[in-house]
C-alpha cells in the first residue's frame, strides 16, 4: 500500500508508484470522490472525439495526408 502526505495547504501528492500506475502527469485533472469514508481519485481523460470536434483539422489533413506515403517528415 502506498502512502502520501497532506501538505500545509491540505494538498495531496500521490506517491510515485501511484502516479506511474495511473499515468498521471503534471497538469492532469483528477476527480475526487468520497465513498463510505474512503477517498477515490480518478484521472480525468479527455474524450478524443470531443477534442477532435472542438478543432478543425481539415486544412492540416489536406496538407499532410500523403506525407507518410511519400516519406516526408519535414
């Protein structure tokens, strides 16, 4: 079992083995849920379809779609 420490401003820092197991990186968002006297921390992963819908990749796609076939990487 991994243990952490509550900091002076009541901040929780998950131990390194927990961060690695969950793939948590600086800036990631988490959701805290209290259930039956326990704290669950869930990593919030963005929905890729939502991210793609928010950005227009049409011009980028038209410009780069054949690069892999031509071997271009510049």
